[in-house]
C-alpha cells in the first residue's frame, strides 16, 4: 500500500461516526421526550463481556440489550494500524449496529511513537475518546496528540490497587494532573472504583456526584457501576450505595457531552440479566429527573 493510500485509509476512520471526531457526543440537557436515556450517550464497556470471545459474541449480547454504543478493550480488539483488521472490526460493528465511542483503559507513557499508534488506531475506528491510565511523564506527548487528532484522553481511576490507592484514584488527583494541560485531557470517572476507595484500610469515602462536579467540563466519559464494599463485588444499580439520579443530575449540571459506559464486573459468564436490570434503573432514574 502506498503511503498516501495508507494515510487516506487511516484518516477515513474519523468519519465513521458521520462527523469529524470531536469530544462531544451529546448534550444531555437537550433531552428528547422519547429518549429513555434522557439525552445521554449510553454504551457498554466490553470488559463486562470479557468471557465472551471473540468480539462477535460480546456484540451479540450488547445488541440483545438494545444498546448501540460500546467502549472496547484490547482483549476484544487489539490496537493496530493495519488496514485488514480495522476493516474487519468496523464491518463487524456495523453488522450489529454498534458504534465504538471509546477504547481502553490504556496506559500511556513518554513514548510518543507508541502513544501516536493508539491515537491513529482510535481515529481509524472512528472513536472519540481513549480511556487512559497515563504515566505523569506522558502529558507532554498527550498534549500534542489530543490537539492533532481531536480525540479526548479520559483518565480512569482504579481505586484500591493492592496495598495502595491508584495514582488517579479521585477527581482531585486527576484534576491536579490535568488542570494546566490541554482541554481535551480529562476524566472517565468510575463510580464503582470511587466507591471502593472507602474500603479498609483506605477509608476514603468519595461521593461520585461530587467527583463529577469537581471535574466539570473535563468529564469525557463515565464508567457507571454500583459496588457492595462488604461483599467486595459489583451489584445491580441501587443494591449498593450508588445514587443514579444524583449522578445524572450532576452530569447535567456540568453539561456533560461524553459517554456513559455501563460496566459490570460481576458474573462474567452471564452478566446480561444483571446489566439489563441496571439499564432499567437508569431509565427509571431518567424518568425521576424529568
């Protein structure tokens, strides 16, 4: 393939969603009366279906749920800049009428060439965001890449990791790292991991709605999950401590235009019924806000 043809192919992915990649999928405040999700872009994090391999088996489940967006992770689709696997993946997603809005969670380092390859892949797939766990020394590289590709970096907290809290465990730690960086470097908060930070011995009780407000305009994505800290497992929304209406209210307050990925880490061999129950709670929460 000639260099020009290759560039044309990779750049074409930016049009896969019908427009140039910009880090704003919807404005949730502009609610359609007939939209059960209240104007929010709702996706499934494909990690929920990590035991469903290959990707097509996960997409079958996502289609059954009636969800039309996905955040993919690398065990379902390995990042690449090669034409054939990208074409195959895009064709498969189109078959199931599922749009890839994001990819991750990916680590970024000071290796600019490696970082660029991930951005090139995301653009070829038509993705708007990369959920990320960046090394602090990666930001100079990321500043350049988000400006060049117009793809947002959404930093993801992982709560307790072994005997310590994740380096980006809270909105405050993320904001401290990004406040002087490009406006397209923000967060993909994870309500389950925020809840987990209250576990012993950390005892950091974080209010997910307050965390959303703290990130403000730098909220690009959200992994929505509930967690039972006593049982140390994800649960259906409302069976733990997650206040879904409170989260949605906070997102509207900050004029959130990103994606909400439902992620369910429990019951990996058969999560669909529980995810469907989570979606029912989401829809009911939207009705409560109307």
